[in-house]
């Protein structure tokens, strides 16, 4: 138990579906992140939120839409995805001081796009 | 652009041997370096965090060193056990928002 919970753990969707991934952290952290892990590739940062403000959008296609309603919750809304978007999506959080704090990851949501 | 490389990509050792995992990065302007462990199909577990001003960190059988000027870090795992089998990732923090640049990982198998 890392204090970062992701749901669902597995998701299969068609290219025309709309779904959402949810992340909740119970660590009192102020920064939250979405990372993408594709097969045979290093983890890629998608979005960073600090105090519910988006501070980084790493050139992610608009079919991925993040939402951070408060410092404990982070969503990733998915629509009209492509098969190449199939990957493990990891949420992470870190303390106030992002210069020195560790990142704590959830277990990930395994997404398959048919 | 920061690039992080981990060598070797895979490693198999008999139980009891010490493990040495290498990580190199191209830009020494980092805030910190983290080592993570990832089991198949699972998320990442943070093992050690080394601040840019530090030379090493230790936790139990794990020791990580950092030589920022040469862009290198080494993770040592003493007296390896089958339960140490996993993929080990290193990552450097490259900006004040905690953006991590990851290496591709070293897949470790410890045989009984």
C-alpha cells in the first residue's frame, strides 16, 4: 500500500468510447502526476498538477484530458483513443517541495484500446 | 535534452551474489536522483532518493551512489535474494516541478 490508489486497474475500450481513470492519494501531498508506460519504452510524463493547477502538459494529444478537482484526486479522461495508446498509466504524488521530495506511485491502470 | 541510460538492460545472478546496477545521465543539472523497483504489471516502488548535494544513500541491503559531475549513479544490492527479482529504474528530477526523466530499466533475475 503506497498511499496512492488507482482505479480501475484494468480497462478495455473501443476507439469510440469515453472512459476515465481515477487516482486518489492519501498522503497529504500537493503535487500529482500522470505517467505513461508503454512496452519497451521509458516512462513518459504526461501531466503535472501542483495545488490543483496544471503546471506541465508534456505535448500530450487532446484525446487525453486531465482533471484535478482537489489536491487528493486526479482524473484522466479518455476519448477516441487509438490502439497505440494501450499502455500502463501510472499516477504519482509528491510533497510540497517538489525539488527534494520523493514520488510515490500507484499500482497503475492497464489500458487496452481495441 | 536530458537522457538517462541504464546498463545492463538485463541481469541474471545466483542467489547470494551482490548486484551492481548502473545509471548514467547526460545533464548534470539535476535536483535529485531516485531508484525505483517495478514488479511485473505493477506500479513503481521508491527505493532510494539521493539529493544532488549528496554522494550516497543507504537502506538495508541497498546502497546508491551519485557522482553528479560525471553523470553516474550506481545501485548496489548486497547478498541478492530471489525476491529481489524485478525491474529497477533510475530517474532524475530535471525541473522544479518534480519532472522525472526515466531510464529504460534493468531487469534483474535472481536464481535460487
